[in-house]
C-alpha cells in the first residue's frame, strides 16, 4: 500500500532547506538551519551528511561542530560524540549545555564516572534534564544513598518533573526503601518509571494481580521497559503462571544487562518450569554480574542439590550465608540438604514440594515469595 500520509511539518521544512542548500552550498546560515531541521525531524544521518560535506572543504565553526556532535549523539555514535564535544570545548564552546551533552555521550558509552564529573551543580542548575541524568548516573554507580540525598533537594526544586520522580522511585526501590519509593512513584504520575515502580511495590506487598495492570500500562507505551518486563514476569510467576513468566523475565533481564536480581528471578522461573540447565545458566549470569549477591550462590546451591552434588552445594551455602545470614535461597537449600541427605527420595521432588508449600499466614508459597523478593534484588549484599 502506498503511504499517502502528508509529510510532517519538520520533514517538510527540512526538504525545503535542503533544496535551498543545494542551490547555495556555501551558505553557513542555510547549513545550520538544514542540520538543525534534520535533527528536529529525527534524521541525524541527514544532518551528519550535510555537515560532513561542508567539513571536507573547511573546518566546521563551533556552532556547526556542536550540531555535528549532536547528530553523532542521536545516531548512537557515542565515541564520536565524545570526540566532537571535546573538540568543541577546546575551541571555546565550553558551556553547561555542551558539558551536559558530553555527559550524555559518556553515559551512552557506559563511562558513568566521566559523566558524573561533568554533571556539576552549574550544569544541573542550567540544563533541566541534567538533574535526571545525574540521578540515573549515581544509580548506575551504585551510589543510591547519595542519589536519594541529592534527589530530595532536586525533587523539592522540581516538583512537576515526573521523570525525575520516577527515577528517584527506582533508586528507592533498589535501596530497599519502599515508603520513600511509593512517595516518589505517586509524585511521578504517568511517568513509565514511576508506574513501573508502583507495580513493583504492589508485587512486594503480595498483590501480584493488582501489579499486572500497572506493568501492562507501561509496556503498552514502551514494550522495552526493563522494570515493567521483569515486574510482569515476576507477577506471573507469583500467580503460578510459570511458563508465561519466562518471556517477560528474560526480556527484562536482557534489557538490564548487568542487574543480578533480574537474572536471579529468571533462574527461579526456569527452575520452576523444569529447565534446570537454563536455570543454572541464569544464576551463573547473576553471579557474573556481581559475586557479592548471596541469592546467586544460594540458588546455585539448590541446583547442585538437584544434581546430587551435595559437596558443591555445601561450599556454595557457606559463601551465601557468609554474605547474608538471612539469604532466603540459602535457607531453602539448607533445608533441602537436610531432607535429601541419606534418603532415597529424589532431590528434585523434595525441592519442588518445598517450593510450592505455603509457609506464611497469607498462603504464599516459597516460589511466590522468591518472585516478589526479586523486586528488591538490586541492592548488593554486605558482609
């Protein structure tokens, strides 16, 4: 079918400017307008092309170099953007907006310390989105306490910044401060991160059915939202829909990349689905993210018992309990060892019965508790 939709105003303006530029290619004002229009229209490749064409003949002046760096940033070419923004700073174009954009490029590269150094008080005050990026950066650097301390002042100064509130809600969840997380999440209104945080809080309060519509509302707007994906998967796991949970948990874990709690949740989901090989791979992935997470060692201990390797299970248990005396998976593995040693009953059946046996007044099973506790698996275990 032929697309008969009219071009957007931004695209129409860009096409006109490109026509003018073709007739007067040395006109720097036209070049700046065309490159800016291309960025506004979401066409960074076009902006880069017209700027590079001019750059072949003459060095780009600072205002055009800035546009070229912004094009690289929109293209996802973070390393090139860093190089161009640094060149701009050396040429005398060092202002808060440039430092913010340079910090964004460093963050995209994963160089969060470099990003944080650039996001000083001057930049945060002068560039509105810088507050959000600073909170995200502190979060990535596992400096939750500092993020929440600074966030209190930032939230007071920007009470209508829903994205900032959503980011602070996520930090508070990972720092195991549910009351603070709820306050920020409610202040975040319709921000996806805020709504996802409310879903995780409902899940942690043993309300998986109530949490699912919240996660669905986020995923309808952003199918790649990691917290909503992992949250929905854990909610489905908590309601007993194990197989349906797998896709959502895995999608969230892949999006988080190095968030051990997500891989731990995936490990339990696959364990309950009966796929012990994939379950082990997920727990090992969690361990590779951070070997100071007790639940990773405890989960692998459970799998070692299932495989009949009690000696390795004991070794892992020792590590898990050293990291966290209250490690839930380690307690489960300890109970399974006591039940399995010296008995002919199959270890898998013993673990399966324990995982689905209600253990609290609310009737929650061990498996459901593990799923719900995954919402708070973002905090590093301490010795």
